C-alpha cells in the first residue's frame, strides 16, 4: 500500500482523519493554512502565549486539548505542511503555495477538511471600519488577546454569537449588546432536536444567562436598521428595530456580525465535486455519502467544510472520511467503530437541524435590503446595482448578475456576499433561491502573488 | 400536434459577440431577427477573453475589417445605450531581448499597416521604459498603436444583444439547436426541446460549436476547442493606460495585460488548455497559470507584487489555419457563416457583425473576406 493521501486542513476533522490514517500505517500529507494546527475553532495561541485551555476554549477545553495533543503526537508520522495554501486542484494534484513558492502534490485520495467561515448578511453601513465577522473578532481574542473595539455590539444569529460575546465579556471587554435576528419562539420550537446534545443546549442557555447577569442587553427577534458612523471614525452605533417594533440604538465603536456559518467549499468545487441545494440552511453543499465520499472518486469531504455540523461532529466526520478512504483502498476497517461514528454523526445532524430552525438565516431581511445598501464590500457594489443587473441587463441567476454587476468579483470571491446576492436576485425574479444558482468556485482559493513560482518544474 | 414556429427574416445560431452584433446591425437595417443561444449570450469565448481591442499583429489583409470594428468600438456606448468600458488608451506590442529578429518583423509590419491606415510607432526598449517605467529590462523594442485599446468582454456581447432587442430582435437564450436543415425556401431549426424556428436566411455564429451545424449542410470544418488562461489581480490605483502584449512565436511566452478603470490588472496568455464544448466546461490548468506569471514577471517585473484573486477560462474554437470562416456558404443559398475566430475575435467582433449584416442585406461588402471562405476546407482543397 503506497497510496498517497493528502489531507487539507488541520482542524478537528483533519486531525482525526490523519490519526485514523496513521493508525492504519499510512503517512498522510497534512496541508494547513494555519501555523500550528487546531483550525479556527481550536486555534492555538502563538508560541510563548500561556493562557490556559479553560480561558481560551471554555466548555470545549478538554476537546481542544485532545485535538492538539493528538496532532502533536502524530507529527513524526505525518508530512505536515503548515502555512501552506491549497490554491488549486487539477488532475490528481493539489497545488500548494507557501512563501511565494508552489508545487503540485500528487494524491490518490484527497480528504478536504476546509472548515467554515461566517455567513454574513448585508446591513446598511457594514462597510464601515470597525465591522468584523464573528470569526474575525474571535481570532483577535484567541490568537492575540485583543478586542476589536472598546465597546462592541454583537449582531447576527447562531450559537457563535453568544459564544464569542461571552468570551469577550470574560476577557473584560465592554459588550454593548447582543442582537439576535432570530425570534425567541423559534428556539423553543427547535428544542426537541436540540436535546440531541443536551450539554451543548445547556451550555448555550448558560451563555445567555451569563451575558444577562453581566448586564449585557440581549435581544431576540431584532431587525437590523443601520450601522452608523462615517469614514473618518468608523462605526459609532447600531440601530435595530426590536421585536416589539420600537427603534433602539446602541453606541459602539465595533460590531461583530455573523449569521451562523457557511462551508468553505472552494477546494471541493475545484476538485469537481457536485453540489445540491440544502433548503434547511439555504446554502449549496457538496454532495457526499454518509461517510464523506464525494461523487468524484478519491475525493472525501469532512467537517464544517462539507456541512455545518459543528466542531464535535468534525472529529467524527474526519475519522469517518479516513475510514471511507481506507476501505476504498482495500484496508481492513473496524466496522463497529464506523457504525458508532455513523450513529454519532446522525445525532449531530439532528442537532444541526435544530440549530438551523432556532437560528434561521434572515433571508427576507436580506432580500428586502434597500437599494443603497452595499452588498459586495470588496467591490463596493450596492443592492441597487445588483438589482439593475437583473431588471435592466436581464441576468437570470447569480453568476450572470456577478458578471454584470461585479458582486462577488472581489478579493473574497463571493464568500461574504454570495448568499445575499442569491437571495436578492431570486427575490427580484420571484423565484425560489435555488433557481438563482451557485457562484461557481474559481482558483485561486485565496489570492496568490504574481511572484509565485514553481519549485517542482 | 405540430409545435408553433417562431419566424424571422434572419435566424442566427450562436449568441456570442459575432451573433449579437450581427443581430444588432441586421435589426438596424430593418430586418427581423431571431437570435438563438444554447446558454446565455456572450458567456463563452466572447465573455471570457482578454478584452483586447487590438488591430496590430493581425494579418494585413484583415486590417480593413479591424478598422471597421474600431470605428464601432469608439462609438459603442452611444450606439448601444450602455457602457462596455471601452478605453482607447493604446496598445503596445513588445519583443524580448532574446528574439532580436522580431524587431525587423515589427518594422516590416508597421510599413504595411500604414498602407491600411494603421499608424504604429516603433520604440526602443529604453524609449518604452521611459514612457512606461513598469516594463522590464528584457523588453528589447516595441510597437505602439495609439488608437487601439481594450473593453470589457463580460459586457460587450450582452450589450449588443440588448440593443438588438430594443430594435425588435428576438433573443432566445437557453435554446440549443440540434437540427438545422433547409426545407424548400426556408431553414427549419429544431431545438433540443422540440421548439422549431424558421427563416429564409441563416447565419451560423456558433463558435466552437459551429462544426456540428455546418456539417449538417455538408461543409465540415475541423474546429479545435481550446481554453485561454486568464487571471485578474486585486485592484490597485489606475496607472497603466495601454494594453500590453508580447510578440513571440512561442505560445508559452505570449503574455499580455491591461488595467481596467476599477484598478484590477487582467492577464492573459501562455498555453491554452483543451476545453469541452459538449459539457460546456473549460478549466484553467494551474501549470499554465504559473508559466503566465513567469513570463509576466519578465514583461513587467513590478507586477510580481500583486495578488491574483481569480482565474478563468472559456471555450474558443480554433481552425487549423487560425483564420475564421466568414462569408456565404459554398453550397446552400441563404446560408452564412462567421465562426472559428481562433482566439482573435473580440476586437473585430462588431466589424464582423456589421459586415455580415451588410452581406446578408445587400449581397455584397467592400471588406475583403475571401481569405475566410469555407471552401478552403473542402476536401481536396
């Protein structure tokens, strides 16, 4: 058995996939954009920082430690490539770039554990300095012990909203408000599914109580109205319409926003995975079987990069994908273990369905945004310009609207405006959102310099 | 039940820049037009090319057509009622130091081009670097065409289609014609879903897909589908006015770039990949992106520090002699062709559309097109 397996990503999914492969006697290549493994959720602090696990990861400290220690123990048995970007995939090779150099790395099996980024909704004023994604605000805190501002508003929806806000409170930052667009009633309705993970549900409730006990205003069912400020000073406040219909303004100098997560599917897309629309989360997801096999032979997807199931599930799906790859390579596998992992995954799926119900993407709010709202921050394109690409230039779907209006054509390549663009285009055309299509992924996965040169040719 | 048929004076198969501009100029001449497009207008070669509105470097006999196209580009925004981002900031064609023989070729070309009304200024490497300090030391000499420029391919063909619609043309997207035949005096075209279209005149502007249609009329042409290697950088302050390209016989070295008003630098060139017209897919090969970067760094070393944010490609149809098929069918009356532009169709596109409209409406044109006759591909020559 000398099949080459490449794992992309060293978060919980990538680490557990590598562990299963090493256990079977393989030496996988693990390519990590980060410097020290851990991924986003279990991001490790830089060398020399000495904050304890409990401070950094709270209730997930034990899991974070286990993932880190597993990875450290695996180091001699894997070919680890930190600070390395997979920027393209073609003909059985991943193209990996590091420090201005690139090489094509051949694989027989590719396990993509590419994680997730925040799903963002355009809010009038969100292009002002001082607006961050929830993930970005968490990175500032976790990696560098920095707050994004002196007075921070958290706005959006999803468990991460409460989690990051609580981390900020714990770190001593001033949290002006936590503003959730989801109505409280939806969370009550989702309770039966959320009880699949009783301790996570309990953690979530504790976070909300903790925020309130700390004196933080926590509102549900809000409709964002505006992030105010100007180009000189950046953000100065957030105005929302509360569930009871009154306008409320919160003074602040920074806003952290996120509406749950979206999978990073660019690598899967470049590896020619097929996609289907997930109506529950209103996102396009790569098609995989229950173990993570994509329809393309040799391609496996795990963790939140395949479907948003959370960090705990990522450990399960990472191992499942590795077991699937091992089985496909003709290795004997532990079927009891696989059965157990599949059952765990099923429970995380049900829990994630509950989260999607409890913290829905506010698609109507997005579709209704004013013509003056900037939708694409990279290119500074407004909803009005996007709509004109439909009403005046006859774009029928989101790729065409991108081509005419530049929405999604900038540095982020549609990561932060793609979901919103699809909602706005489909609403204007009076069609279900899936009819407005999926922004096709194009290399590079993230920007690469023209200076990039091959080391293997 | 017989499906209802849409009819027009002229049916056009293929909604690229050739088909869309022909539709516009035919409609302008008062003819009714049916433009049939498999996908969306201007999405493949017409929408994904580099956007060079470049005359120099074309065969001398093509310059009258290119000049006609240039006149249209200059007034495109007014003509079409929408901005196609045409910037007439000049075009520079340079040669590298290791190919000194190209300097003589440039001089010879410039002398011939002048006869056809294209003025080119030859400049030494140092003169060029004085004017355009971002050019690298490897640049030996260059030829500057002040009245050429570049435009936005994503916008051009759809703008022609919309302008044609305003003049009454019917533009039918998402309609793949699978069968075309002349029945009596009319061409009858059948779409994949059974819809039928009828017209006494047919223009085939189906690019890389034209081969299947023309063989139904007994005039097979070999077309090789290829995929250009394209990239774009993040935006930087607007400072590079002309489009720049390298003259070389070696495809891997053929790099070119232009800066759009928004600030991004669009790159093209180096090796082309195969493409797949039946699946409607074209892929950028990463190794071609890398050779493109390599030769771009020779051409303009300062650009090495920019980040490329996106690559793309599209489906182009190449003939064996790299010249298009353009003009009337050799065997079927009322049948006209304009396809196989072999990666060099964008600049001349509007000129092709206007010339085909002229030929269809009047039966003749002053533009020399005999080199493009389909009969050159007839078996036995």
